[in-house]
C-alpha cells in the first residue's frame, strides 16, 4: 500500500489550474487524538534573519556603488560558487536561518532565505509558483509530489515602507531568482503566491517530512498549523488526511480528504488518498467509482513501471526489469532512483558499461547528500569490479 502526499516545492501538490476554493465548513481538526507538539510552532521564525545573515549582507553586499544594481549583487552571491556556495538539498525544508547556516535547501527553503536577505537590502519580493509537472519522490510507502516555487526581486524602495510586504509583480523590471532550470514559457505563466501561502507550504512540507520519519504527532500539528495559516491551501487538508490514515483514524481521514476532493475533484492525489481511505473503511463501491475516475485521469500513475520493474527484479527477471525502468525514465529522465535501479539491473545482466553510466547519472541527479553518498559508493564498487574484470582478461 502506498500513500501520496502533496508536498510543496515543495512540495505543493498537483500542478492543476487554480480553483475557486471555499474555506471548510466542518471541523477537520481532531487535537484530542494526538500528543501535544514537541515544541511550539512559531511561524515568525520562517523568515527571521540572524546576526550572521545581517553581517553577510552588510559586509559582503553592502551598498552598491554608482551604476550597480543591489539585486544583481545578491543574485551573483546566490549563484557563484565562491560566494554563498549554496547546494540543492531536498531532504529537509529549512527556514531562512537554517538554510543560510547549512548553505543548502530545497527550492522553497532557498526562496525563503533569499527573500529574507533581500528584505535586509530593502528589496521588495514576489513569490511565484511555476506551473511545471510535479517532481515525484518517495520515502518508504509515502510518495511526494512537489511543485516549484521561485521569487522575483523588485527594485530597491525609494521610500520607507514595510520591508515584509510583497510587491505587485512587474515582469519588465523584476529579476527572477531560480535554483533549478525552468522553461521560459513556464516562467512567463508564473502565478503569484502570498507570503501566507508560502508559510503554509513551509509547514506542510515539514509535516510531510515529520510523517516520513515516524513523528506522526508533530506532523499533525505542523499540518494543522498550515491549514490555520492559509485555510484555502488544499494540500494541508490532504496531508492531514494522510496523517489521520497513518494514525489509524480513518473517519477523520475521510472527512479531511472529502473536503480536499470536493474543492478539486480531478486532483489525482486527493482522489487516490480518498479512495484508499474508503477501501480501508470497506466502502468498496464508492472507492471503485473513484478508482475508475482515477484510471481515466491517470492510466499510468507515477512509479507505475518502476514498481513493476522492482517486482521483476525480485523474480530475477533482470531483462524485463531493465525494460520497465527504461520506460519509467522515458517519463522522468532525471529521477535518480530510476537510474540507480537501471544500473543495478544492468549490473546483474553483466552490462557493466551501462551500469556505470546510470549509476553516475544517479549520483549527478541525486537531491540529498545521503543519496549522493550512497550512489557514489555503489559507483566506486562498479568501477572497481570493472577494473578487476579488465585485469583478468
């Protein structure tokens, strides 16, 4: 059994067209089912800067000279390896201070840190959701769909104003900061996001990450806070539903997921999770209707061929597994785990050159330091075996 979480850019759910959402009428929170949070959830920490961050802005960026654009100075610091030396790391969604200290984060974390630094420079910022296909990942039996968030930097304010206000996007004069390649058309169709929604996304990501590590109670409080911060952010209710599922509260899960599904009936993530909950409650007829609709919308869901490939690996049918992993890679050419398993299948078939190639691609496309190190160690073993084989010849 697998569960699908919509994680904002994280982890931001389905990249569907915006829908007109109504705030939930029913009480979807069930605090009595969970232990109190391990620590208070303080959203004021999301964008808070540290003395080290302020010192960096003052000494490394400072006041631009004549003809220099402070936005460009910040932009260059973000991208140049001899400056901030940032790394993309999807393992944890960090707040601004944590991202600056680690010099790493996912696109949401990096956008939040950039906004915090920009505000120290009195630059207005506008967060944006980029309408691209979801990026899927997994942790155990949890599957995560992530959207992409970037931000645009406006020109410095000439008058005193609140630095924590966003500005109306001016595409002609703004400078877009992005940490992964984005097609020009997708960037042109960017949808503005409020700071409130960004904070809800941050909390929703944290909830998903806590759930994936078994911290179900803390995950609940983070998802609950996300829904409180932005009651119209549907992914928070999906995450709440999944948390209720894992906590054994199927009635509560059904209630939360029905609300999300009612607001976005063709969202395949909400459909799949609601169908799974109904099946757990033995409401099989209604679940079958949802499954049929899901099959119409998404005949081959993410990881479909990958799962078949893994089954073939268990049966020792490495040639079939290779074909299935290749089919999955046709849909998602850059996903590291697909390259990893294709490398393993080729290794079992004695095709060391292909194994080497795909393990190297797994290393290059890894999005966490842990995965990078794992794949790099496997690649070293393959190359050692290759060298040993050449010596014997």
